C-alpha cells in the first residue's frame, strides 16, 4: 500500500472558464474579397479552436442562445467598425457546416442561428 501526500497541501482546482470568456478568440474572421454588395460587406467567421465536432456541439448547446447571439453580434459590430459606412453580414461556420449569421449596421445588430439547429441537436 502506498500513500501519496502533497507537501504543499491540497491544491484547489482552477475555476472553470466561462464558455464565453474567449468566445471571439475561437474564430478566424476574414472579409470576403470583392464582397461589396452596395453598402454591404461580407465577413466569414470560421471556428478555429481545437474542439472536435462532438465537443463543439456540446459547447454550443451549453450556452444560452441569447449569449451566442450577443457574442456573435458583438463580433459583427467590431467588424463594422473597421469598414465605416458599410453594413456587415458575418457568416459563422464549423468545419464548413453553417451555424448562422450576424448583421451590424449603424449601431444596430441582429442575428439568426436557426441553421445550427439543423445539425446541432
């Protein structure tokens, strides 16, 4: 029989990070070249983290849709700040699978993530 003691005492586990702590850092955002449609610019936000599809689906489902929408709308608004005078539509995806989109225009944002419901169940 062996007994192992931690000489510094029992270490407390690190607190779990909130699922939105680094939401925006999980995406590669890019403006699509030659994507001007009048006063609209198109951006893509492709998931760039390390989660497998199963892990990503669990992560996505662990968040309230209002939180997802707020985070994605914030990202679209930040992109819109880079192109003043344009409306921004940002399309979100995981490995080519569509999640939905967020729009930013003149301080107003809106989003729709119904597409994610088709494959994240």
